[in-house]
C-alpha cells in the first residue's frame, strides 16, 4: 500500500467517524429512535475515534512530506491549503480535549459548532479537490457532507421555531 492510498483511506475513515459526531444530536432531534439515541449517546466516542483516525492520517501525511520534501508539498498544495488544514487539526484536538475534560466545560457550544462546520468544509474541499481527477468516486462523499450540513441547519431552524412557539404559547 502506498502512502497516498493510506492517506486517502484514513481520510475516508475519519469522515465516517466525523459524520457520527457531526450528526448525532441532529439525527436524534429530527428522528428520535433507538438508533439515533445510541448515536447521540456515543458522540464523544465518535469524536475521539475521529481524532485518533486523523492522527494516523497526519502520520501518513508527515511520512509523505518526509519522502517528497517540504518544498514539493508546498508547491503542490500551496500555503493557504496547508494553513487551512493545520488549523483543522487544531480544531480536531480542541474537540477531543473537550471530550476528555468535559467536566471542566472546556469549549462553548458555539465554538464546537464552528469547529464542526469548519471541519466539514475542509472535508468538502478535500473531496472536491480529489474529485477533479475522480468525480464519480468523490461526488457521493461531497453530497453526503452537504446533506449533513443541510440536516444540521434544518434541525437548528426547527429547534428555534419550536422554542419561539413554546415561548409564545406560555
């Protein structure tokens, strides 16, 4: 297995784990059932699994950088992409730290939401860049990611409407 195949594989595994963390509460709000209750109850596990998987992903990226050289990577990707993805790792580890130290209320819910949307954006961009050469393979990943964002926005709108209706009725 080449390093690039390992990088792509760990990205896809991380995406599935991230979807579990990203959609767990949303799916439960939209479709309360035993499966979505389980998903919501295991959100922290999905977050930590995602952080672990993406740490392995990072190790493969660093192995590729060591093999090709830093200059080659920067010429291929550019500084904006590198800085964006490094920032993504900071968000990943902040979310994982929040799970590990939950009793200390490390992060606000707004920061968590921002980090989730930022990371989902990185997945969409990453899949779109890969989709340039393999559109039939990567289009479903992009559609799943965009659908996840849509579901989360729909759940937020529904929750706000219920809150407003509940406040006006009481």
